């Protein structure tokens, strides 16, 4: 299992992005093969979920974390985690969810 640090959680064009501290790995582009609507965005160095119909942002975050684990990438949160364009309610819900789970 390879560990990556999430430095920012942001919403862009209604897509939730978990942005990495580093540049990631070229092999991350293959995460789409899991057929779970999670993709690697090489420009943003982030994992994102494209199909969000009916899911809350905390659910999407949990989904991304689950799929990255499936492909051998464990995500950990930066001590200096930044938030971008995330509504306060969603930020609170995601924070509570992440506090309860071992990423």
C-alpha cells in the first residue's frame, strides 16, 4: 500500500476533489478501471468523483477513499488541510466522517 497526503479538499464544477500534497503517480490514471466513477486529475493532482447523483459530499469523499484503497493507495490528511469552495455543512460532515474513520 502506498500512502499519499491529501492537502486540500475542494469542489470544482460540482466535483469533489481530494488534492494531493505531491504530484501523485502516473499509474493513478488507471483508477477509472475500477468502474466506480473515480478518476485521477493530473492537472490538479487529485482524485475526483464524476458521478455524484444522489450522493452527499461526505458520501463522495468516503467513496473516493474506498476506491483508492482498492488500488493500493492509502490517503492520509495533511495537518494543514485546506478547504476550497466546500459549504460549511459539508465541511463539518466530512470532518466528522474523517475523524471517525481510519483513512
